[in-house]
C-alpha cells in the first residue's frame, strides 16, 4: 500500500496537489466556474421575470372583464331587491 502512495509525496507531476501553483490554478478555476454558474442562474431568472407574457396578460384582462360583469349583476340584484322590498299596491 505504501508503494502506491509514495509517488504522490515525491512531487509526481501527474498528481494535482504535488505542485503548489497547479493547486492555486485549480482553485481559481473552481471559483471562476462557480461564479459564472451563479451569475448565469440569477441573470436567467431575472430575464424570465422581466419578459412580457401574453398569456398572463390575457388572463388578467379576462379576469377584469368578468369582475366588471359580476359587479354589474350584483348591483342589479341589489337594486331590484330594494325595489321589491316596499309595500306593493
């Protein structure tokens, strides 16, 4: 077992942690990759948020239309019921 690990501590060029400069470059690359991934995720979420969605706009207009119709019917039923409450001759 010692023979298989001996090369790593003698400065073998194939082992990443044997060269201090290569270790620094590996960490720089990992940090750069993580920061690019983080920025890409947040910018894509932001662009999705800022995009205009026609389907949502149509649903909102339809909802406003039906709300107006509902309010108008409610107003008519209250007016007709208030007219029927009085004494009839």
